[in-house]
C-alpha cells in the first residue's frame, strides 16, 4: 500500500508531519523490507569500502556470525569526524601496526598519535589509547552501557559496535541517519534539539531480525542517496513515505540553527634553529583537539602588533628564550570547524635562554630530518616541507 503524503500538505507542513508520523508507525515492517531490498543491490558491502565489516574470508557476515569488535571500534571512532574515503587507509595502517586491543594498550602515545596524524580531532586517538589500557586485561564489552562507560564512546558509537560486530538490535544515530530521519518526518527542529524523538524513530524503525544489515543500510541510504545538498529522491526506496519529499523541499532538512560567523586569527610561528642546526619544537598539553601533538612554537597576533614582535613575544612568554626573528619561511591558511587561522612562519635564530615548557608538556631540539618521528598537526606538514626545502637550498648554495 502506497501512502501519498502530498494529500496532507494543504494543512501545512507541521500538521501534515504529525499525520505522516502516525502513518509511518504502521508502515515500519514494509519500509524495513524496502530498505533492505535496496541495500542488497546498492549497499557498500565490498571489501575495498568497509573491510572491518567483513569476515576473515572476505564475506559480509550472516546474521549468526560475529565480527571482531576491536576493528569496528577503531573504525567507528575514526568515522566520528572523518569521511569514509579519508579514514579507510588510516584504519588499514592502524590494524597492521596495532592489530589488537593489547597492542594498542602497550603502544606509546607518540606512536598512536603518529598513526592518527592527518585525521584531526586528536582527542579521539588519546581516548582510544586510554580505553584500550582499561580493556587490555578483560574481554571487550558486550553491552551498550559497558561500552558507553569508556572515554570517547557515546550511544551511537556503542550501538554501531554492537550491531555491527554482534548483530545486536540497538539503534544508531550518526549524521547520515539523522538526515534520513529528519527528511522522512519533515522534522521542524534541528536534530540536536530533538534528540529524544530521533532516537525513538531510529529504534522503532530498526529491524530486530537483521539489525546489523539494517543499520548499515540506513547509513548507506544517507551516504549514497539522501545526501546533504542534492538528494537523489528518484532512487530512494522510501520516496513514497518521505514527508520532506512530499513537501517538495527535502534539501531544507535537517533544519539548522542560524550559523555564527567563524572567527579569524593570525598566528605567528617561530622555526627556531640553534648553532648545531637543530630546530626547537614543543608538545602541546593533553587538552583540546590537538592535545599531545608537537608543533613549532608561536601564538596569536595582538591588535596593532607586528608579526615579528608577536613571534619574539610568544617565544619569550611560552619558552623563556630570546630569538632573532629572521626571514619569512611560509604563510598558509588553515580552517577548522570553529575558526580560521593564518599561520605566518619565520625562521628564527636562538640567542639565549634554556627553553622551558611554560605552556606545554615538554620541549626539545630535533634534527630537521627527524621531525617525521613526531606527530604534528596537519598545517605543520607544509611548514616542515618549507623548512627542509630552505635548508636544502642553503646547502646547495654553500657548495656552489
């Protein structure tokens, strides 16, 4: 039986949405079958796409087959803030180096952060490491509550681990699922303001007999068809059940709060060299998105301050050293989700003062060729490349 939600639109979207939800409640069994049938043909089940979701012999698991929760846990945490195509090679390399929770627990933090380098939101890696050290001596949890007790694991991540690894009937609510549900119900509130309703919808819709397949299908529908900007409604198995489609405006959902302006800051960075040709780096405190990573020292430019003065002041305040600020090495822009930064990087000559970690965990002098042994934020990769090029050019110039 098809339900045409356009018949309700004359009553206004809010009133029609309520009636759509009541009708959807009656259609869950049929909609589960529609989605799973679509997924059998179009789902992302190939080894090259989600290797953590396959058995050891490369098959998509049957409902009675369990998978390793460890590999799925690592993948789910990587996917929290990172696209699938970006995180996949990181996961593959991680599983080569740290194939079990015991390997992760025994690893040094620097090794963990190096494996994570480039994925961003480094607190995820530190929490994985912390949780592994708690889990190393016991079997991995098999309940939602037990998984959620560990750092960095919320309800969606725990649900994904249990449904994916053990085929447990627990709902999920990642970004793709929220978008599908927001459009299906034409929800007039932003998802973060209607969390309880979204969890209820995800739980009611879940197929209790095939939760692993269903949750994967729901995510795939959002990733492949119900996309953020240009949804392919003509390909959707739920087109006839979608209130947003009936309203003629699926891309208007999910509803978003008014966006705030993103702040912009200029950061002066000093690449400090000593007479031995070593460069000074410091390790950030274990807090914030980049906690625990190494970086070239520097800080925010104050209003009316010359960038050279910013660098000299920051190095004095944070490391207790005096430097001579020389030539500019590179300037580059880098955007985070919450702010935009412009790094202006200068070569500096160390004059005096024993470097002290006044605003960091530790400082050290490093040979430029050894910088790759330390995990840096993504923006620093271009700084390091510019430094190596500069030093190579200097060497060639001296030889000539």
